[in-house]
């Protein structure tokens, strides 16, 4: 059992922190900007709530963060009353936010200056993966720090991998989002075409999902897409945030991402349809409006 702090109790962080308490058996203190959510977490799982990130991190062996973006992350780590100001030497900061590789490297340096370790550890698997404790976690950092952190991260994960130095976890998550963007657009176009051709979409998917076209997206989203339901996971607003990070990094490293850039524009059209909170499979809604 370790002393753990968890900062950020959104749709992902809330259940992830819960697994650290129930499955991991750790002593968990939580912080959330909206205190009522922290109180709700404590009522459900036990543990304690803190008034600031620094207070949550005090005496903790591991401090997790899972917030919205780079600015939010800086605020709860190196800002006023940020987690690093409360962390003891030798503690490890583990960031599960999907953020830039740049901020990951920045936090690695800030942690090192405090005598602390750092792992950037963005996750994939969505809200269902978080609730079921089966997330994929892509980590950046040094081997020794990773080896200490992995047994704790395992409480909410089915796959945890060290991808390279600080920032490599975030870069791997960018690859993940690039692949998802293309897959969802392809699936949306396939379903759209099948409908226009008068095919039974369920029968089509039953056959092609067992072949080379099969994917997690096809297995888990085709039915709700076919029914025009888009309330099952990662929101368009968040996907656009992630793709902005991807495209910014691509401009820095010279990668050519024509499909990703196009799909990002398509998600912008979905937002104009009022689909900000629809899940990412809502690319089909854009096609069906034409």
C-alpha cells in the first residue's frame, strides 16, 4: 500500500482514483477544482479530500494528475498551491492528462529540480475503460521511475508500456489519436455508403468485422452509429483538443498528416451541427446531413 494523491476527478479521473483505492488498496487523497465532486468521491470510496493540489500531494508517494489541457496541468502542478510545491523528495508525479510532449518535458524538469520523479502517462480506452479498470497507459520517463510507478498504475490498466523518455508517452498518444481519426472516418463512410446502397448494415458488419476491415471502433460503435446515437464515449470537443495537439506537433517535427487534418475539419463541422458533446463516431452525422 502506498500513499497516493489524485488530482482531477472528471469522467476518467473519478473511476481511476477509485480503482487505486479499491483494487490497489492504496491510501488515496483526492483534489478536484469543484469540491463537491471530491466530496462525492470520498462518500463513495473513502479516503480523503484536500483543499489544494499541494495539500493532496503532501507526504504522498505517488501523485496522479488527470485534467483538461496543458494550462490546467500547469495550474495544478507548478501553479500557486500546485502539487509539486507539496511533494516530498523521492515522490513520483504521474500525469494521465492527454497533453503536449512539450509540457511533459517541462514537468519532468520541474519534478527533477524538486528531487521527484515524473512519468507522462496518457491513457486510451475511454470512459468505459476507466470504469472497468482496463485502460492502456503509454508512459514516458526513465526506467527506474517507471518500474516504481507501474505496479500502482496497474490498478486501473490492462496494458502499461514505457515508450521512451519524458514526452514519449504523449507522442504515443498522438499516434493513437491519428489512427482513431482515420478509422472512425472510414467506418462512417462505409456505413453511409452501405445505407445508400440499400444494404442491411448489421449483416454487412457481421461479415466484414471478421476480416481485414475489423476494428475496435467497428465492433463497439457500428450499431449506435447506424441508429444515429452518439452518446457513448469520448466527446468531439476533446477529440478536437487532442487533434490540435497532434497537428501542432506535426508542424514541429515535419510529419505530413493530410487525413488527420481533414478529419479535424470534419469534427469542426460536427460541432457546428451542435455535436460538441457527441462521441467521436458522430462523423457519420455530418455525412447524413449532406
